[in-house]
């Protein structure tokens, strides 16, 4: 999960740098770890603001259903805002089984959401997608099984 998060961050930074208007300003808002702090970091890149960390974005702002027993972690969220709009991701986990989480999302996502489900070895993967690349707003939920439960990744992209 950390590798995916770092890859997304790197892509966002490269995209911002390609405009040649990137700022070298890195500002930290609150401690990067520890109880009671904001646990986020903010970086300005090419007119965009990127927030990373546990409290980078409230999952409710994504407009997606949040599984009842899901919990976040310190590196589990990222949000970037700029002239193009908002791109956000929140990674959650639960000790409930993949099948239970899948059934819950199947009943809580819109009927027109595109659903894919696959298996890679012993890992189960499912994705629910609302919208297409042509839409101003695209939302998705990705589920991945692991021995102690499932990870849930919520993503939203809203263009101006």
C-alpha cells in the first residue's frame, strides 16, 4: 500500500514539475506522526496543493460509501487541488472478510457502477467505478483481500 501511495505522489510531483512552475516550498502542517497531531504534510507543486497523511482529506468528502468498520492509517490519504479540480484517495482497512466487504459495497454503490472482480493467486480484487474518463467526476472503490481482512481504497476525481 505504501508503494502505491508513493508512486501516486511521484506521478503528481512529476506532472507538476513538467509545467516548470513548481515551487520548492515544502510546508508541514502539524507533526508527521504521533497521536493527537494532524498527521499530514502539505506540499505546493506548480500551483497545486498536495496533502498527504492520515488526515489529508475527510473520507466523507469523496462522496462514496464508507464501510462501517473501516479504519485509516498514517499514510493512508492524499488529496491534490489546483486549477484542474480535486483528486483524492483514502486507503482504509478492515478485519472483516473480503466477501463481506464486497457484498456491502455491492449493495451500497449505484446500480450503474461498473464492477470488476478478479483473483491473483490467493488475492481477491474488486473495483466499483462510477463515471468514465470523459466525465467531470469519476469515483471508485477498490477492494483487495489480505489474510486478516480487506483493504479499501476510495478515489475521487472532480474536474472544474
